[in-house]
C-alpha cells in the first residue's frame, strides 16, 4: 500500500509545451519556444519533428541549451514539431524514460505527444490498461493517453482522441503530433494555460504567450476548456470533446508559475501580480521604511504593495541567476542547498530599516525562512512578511507541488504560528476574495474562473487516485 501511495504522489509535475505546424525551421522555432518556457521545467527537454511523414525525436536531461546543439537541430529537418520542458516534484523521477515528448511507433502509423498538468486518475487507468496487456515505460499520464487512443475504434483519429480524453480527470494541456496533423487539447476546466498563435502561414501552440513573442508570432486565441484544436495542411479548426466544462484556471499560474510578460485569457500576469500587491496593501498595511521582494515572482506584487502604501520599493535581495527554483526541487536536501545559493541581501538598502518583504507565496516555508534570516543579518530593524496569495493549506493535485498536506507550512497552523516559525515580526496573506478580485478574469464561473483549491479545498474536479489519500472539500 505504501508503494502505491508513493507512486501516486510522485506523479506530480509542472511543465511547458510548444508546437508549430507549417514552417521549414520547425525544430529551431520549437527550440526558441521551449527556451522561453524554461521557467516551467528545468530537468529535461525534448522535441519531435515531422519531416515528410516521418517523426524524428531528440530528448535529454537538463536545460534546453544542454539537450540541443546546433548540429542536433540542423539534423532535425521538418515542417512541424512539438516540444516539452519538464520539472518533477517531490519524489518525482528525473530520468530519460519520463522525458517528453513521447514517441510511439505502430505497425502502420506513429504519433508523438506531450502534456502539461497532472491526471488525477492516472494510476487507476494504468492498472486497468495493464490488466488488458498494456506495457508502460514511464509514470506520466501522457503515456496513458497514447494507450487509450490506440484502444479506440472510431471513424477517425480525431474521434479516437476525443474518446480517450473523456476518460481523463484532472489538469491537462496536450500536444499530439502525427505525420498528417498536430492536435492541441485542454481539460474541461482549463486548469492549465494553452494558446494558439500565428507565424506567417504557420500555426503555433504554447503553454504561455511569451513563447509567441520570442519567435515573433502573433497571438490568435486561447484554447478554451474542453476544446480540441486540429491543425493540418487544410488549416486550423476547433472542436469540443465535451460539453461538461467549467472554467477553473489554476491561480498559481498568476501567483508563481507564469512569466510576467505572458497573458492568460487576456489578463497580463505582471499587471495581475501588481494589483495583488495593491490589494494586499489595503488588506494588510504596516508601518515600514522600505519594501523589497523575494525575486523574481515577488517583484511585481512588491511594486504594487509599495505603491499602495506610498513606501519606497528597493532592490534589497539579489538572485543568483544560475540557481534553479527551490520549492520544486526533488528533495528537501536539494531545496535547502539551493536556497542558500540562491539569494543575497543588499546591506546598504536594508540596514537599520523597517523592511517589508513581499514573497509570491509560502508553500513549505524553506525559502521564506532563509529570506527573513538574510534580511535580519543585513541589519534590518524589523522584518514584515506580506504574501500576495492566500495561505496554502491544501495539496496541489493538478501539477502544483506539494501533493501531500503535511508538507504545507499552512497546514494546521495559524498565521501567528507561521510567523513565529519563520522568524518575522509580522505576517499577513492576501484573502481569497482579494486574489480573485485582483486577477479579475472576465468569466461568470465560480471565483471568476479561477481554481483556488489550494487555499480553501474547493477542488473543481473529482480527485480520482488521490480521493482516499487526503480529506478534501470537493465540488
């Protein structure tokens, strides 16, 4: 039983996908697209290119620049490509077998696919498929989809994909490449961002719009919940694979994951974060001399908080650009080491000051505890923490680490207890209502189309494999 639970919990991952159809430099453009999405995954990368009906794969462990050389890309000739960057969470594996896009060769066909998100019924589906004879090479839900597609017997490949997608629960943004078409699909809640762009006569699809800016493409439209986008030599068409949809875009995209220059459903991430900071200034003001940010994703909110209280914003913490993100490192030991390497304080800014430190969120608290210590060691008289997100109390089953409640610093602790544990003079979080209002998505669904389950336990989907592991309020 313990091994089964560990396997389920180890499935979580946060990733980025990019695809392009109809350009002679597809592999090179996919490389640049993935490079702009590198913040979404730093443990492995891969590209599959389509050339005259043949699919060619290259993937490896490490950053995009580590995996692909000029020679490799020159050998990957073709007019269509899909690519993937991956980051595993606690207990997740980092090995070549789990590196996407996956490639499948059948007797008379082939396909490649990759995914951003987490299938919450992945484990149950795998057991059913294995009982029917399927053999798996990885732990990813993306591989499950390939097996489900192959077991369908509809009139077309697109109908097979639709039937397979309807068996999945959770968060997923898929890219599928065959010798004749590229397909994008988004889960019925739209938990993960996915957009379509245009580059000349070519179509491109990406997890974030910043990838379009990098390659010079123009944004066309967002993929909506439950939609499937089919791109081939005839152009692009959009269909639905289900009418049971309810938009619930992951709020952590705005809080942490997405790049500030990306737009999600028409809302700029930097602008949303800045407004979150201003809202936090209204909800949790404090007497202070200077505001600084835990870089990088706390900067926009820190600027907003400083503007809201008319306190100077200063660069009080410096980030080492060559250290990866911390809370999504695969072990606690690596997280703690990474934190120590990651930041340094500017004594001239902080010494003898009452300092407000704005961090994007607090998950486990490892990074924040170190930040408070750094600011105190730099001579600050007071350290006040302000978090432009609610308290993280519930597991992130949709591809947000961690997936166990006990790992969360906000689990079974009051704000005062968390503040004491972190060593700050005061601590305040943004309310759920303040978060929803700050992001202000233009939708009529609950929470204006946001998923805030990590803060209030209101999960928008069935929990599938996770249902018996934790107690949650599912709607």
